[in-house]
C-alpha cells in the first residue's frame, strides 16, 4: 500500500487515535489543532472506559423523564431556549428515536465500538508502556430510591441477554460493604465489574508523546477555516497558521464539526452537550470504585493523584461561560451519597462540549462532497470509551481493508447527508 500524506484536523482523543492507527499503517500524519492538543472535551472528562454504557440516551420514557427533571429548579439536564432551527431539528429527531426500536437500533454498534476499544486500550497501553492510571475496578451505579434500584433489574436483564454485559446487584447496606465510602441508608447499587477508568489529561499527554515518537507532526494554534479543492478532491486545509496540503483529510473536530460547514460543504447535525467537572485533591475517604450517583446524574472518579466529580448536560449552544450553579449541582449531588464527598482544595474546574448526535452513534464516514475527506466525530458521552476502535476503523476504511466493525450504521447518510 502506498504511503500517503494525511492531515487529521482536531487533537482530541478521537483525532489522536485516528492519527495513531494511520501512522502505524505506514502513512505520514499531521495533526492540525485550533488550540492546544488535548484541550477540548477530551481534557477533564470522567475517564470511564465503560462497556456497560451499551444503551444510547434514546431510551423509552426518556422524554417524559427529562421533562420532569427539567421542571426541578436544579436539574442536571437543561435546554437553554433559543431560536435555532438546527437545535429544534436535532431535538425532534432525538425525540423520534426515544423508543425501544430507536434504542436497539444504535445499541449493537455502540457495543461493538466499546468492546473493541476496551481491548485496543489494553493492547496499546501494554505494548507502548503508557502510564495513564489505568484501573479495572468496574463502575458502580448507586441509587437512593428503592423503586429506581429495583427498576434497573429490567435494564440489566436486557443488556445481559442481548450483549452479554452483566451487572451484580448490591441491595441496601450490601452496597456500602462493597464501597465503604458511600453513606448508609442508600437503596443499593449495580456493579459492572468489566468497566475501567483512566486519567484523561494524562492519557492525552501520553498519546502526544507516543504520536511524536512515531513520527506524527502536531501543529497547534492552527484553526481550519476552509479547504482548497480541485474537482471532487481536497488539496489542502486552510488554517489561521497557513495551508497544509495532503492526500487525505480527516475531521475529528468533536462538537465543533458543524462549525466547519464552509470547509466541508455541508453541516453535520451535532449539538454541543455541555458538561462540567471539578477535580480536587483526594478526600480522606476515597471511593475505591468509580461511581454514578444515578438520581442526580453525578459521576465520581478516583485517580491516583486527584478526584473528580463530573457530569450534567446542558444544551446551550457554544456557550463558553463557567456557570457556578452547574458546579454546585455536582457538589450537592455528591454530598447526598458520600460521607466525604470532595475536598476544598480544587485542582481544576472545567467544562467540555460533548459532541451529541440525535441517535447516539458517532459518524465515521467519507464525505459526499470530497472523495478524500473523512469525518470521525459525534461520540456523544462516550468519546473516550470509543476512540481507539474509531481510529482503527477509520484507518481500515482509508486503507481499503476489511473493517473490523460494520461502518454502515456510522454513515453520514443516516443523518440525512448524501
Ligand atoms: C463532563 C464530561 C464527562 C465525560 N465523561 C466521559 C467518560 O467518562 N467516558 C467517555 O467515554 N466519555 C466521556 N465524556 C465524553 C468525551 O469527553 C467526548 O466524547 C470526547 O472527549 C470527544 O472527543 P473528540 O476527540 O471527538 O473531541 P475533543 O476532545 O473536543 O477534540 C476536538 C478537537 O478539535 C479541535 N478543533 C475544533 N475545530 C477545529 C478547527 N476548525 N481547526 C482545528 N481544530 C479544531 C478542538 O480544538 C479540539 O481540540 C465526557 C464529557 C464530559 C463533558
């Protein structure tokens, strides 16, 4: 196979793994990043690599549940009302899929991406000796409410029967025996022992080193604004730091992808789903297992040298303000489940824009506008968990190899782009 010059636009976890698998297969890769490598949504997310998250958000009953939650003054979900045809179209398409069929349409592909990524992580971390605070302690979904705890039984049964991913139930005080950092009096928890976690900023630093050692060039502070074309092919990306010519182009631009309409020639329907995290020093009693505090949608991740509380989901466009109320929601949620919920020594307060598609699946496809331009974006709440398989799949498609995952459900066509 002939070695090609490939430009990957976007230095997040998805762009990094695309670059890795492309370079490994013999190409000369350059990453072109608008800001700093790893500074986007891949920086301070919760760090879960979680095959348990097979089911997309588009589940039966989600609309009613979300509406009820949004009526609460301090809901973790919020939609800032604004006149945006793109947002309302996105919401309508999302709502249409909130049923068993919509959920089960996306789940098999998500499952394949999650399973493949987990084994690829284990392989890359082992073979390349990357230290990213990788742990396999599972993920514990914790419930305050007995009815909610019991109701999860049906979801566990479905995931277990359809995909072979099972949780262990810990009712009542048994959940505190499993995880003594929890308060007493909780309804119980479901533990997925196969889930893993890592420290995302460390992963991005280690990936940067790996890529540079293997010959990938990383150009920062170069925002792509347009493309130079000849016929049905792109010749170069035009950036704030000059032009970069190549044979193939990959856009791994996460939540920013729709803003590249001018360059791509069409708009990818991705909405930014804003989430927050707070990283503190380790509290006196540190949970051993990463936790999802279910009724408050708060995630807790213990690292070796820090401790993160994260989550919330806000559809507020590209709003880049830090909202102290959203951060307080994370703290107040954590206080309800943990005796030592956090410390006051804050290492970082952060927000990120999740690249949300209306069906929960990412896009990994060639563009209809240019034969040598590809998209790898829209990984929703699971970009860290799905990045290695995305990178491998994209390299297989560019190299014209048999793909290890069927790419058809990840097409642009399904989103109405032909
Ligand atoms: C609070 C929170 C918790 C999360 N927890 C988890 C978790 O536990 N597990 C999990 O799997 N996922 C999690 N996620 C989701 C995950 O973080 C994202 O899905 C993932 O980071 C997306 O990666 P990406 O590479 O597509 O995007 P990004 O990391 O956002 O990278 C895109 C890059 O493209 C660059 N870019 C954009 N436009 C241009 C341009 N015009 N020119 C050049 N460069 C450009 C940006 O600067 C950015 O660096 C979480 C998200 C949030 C907000």
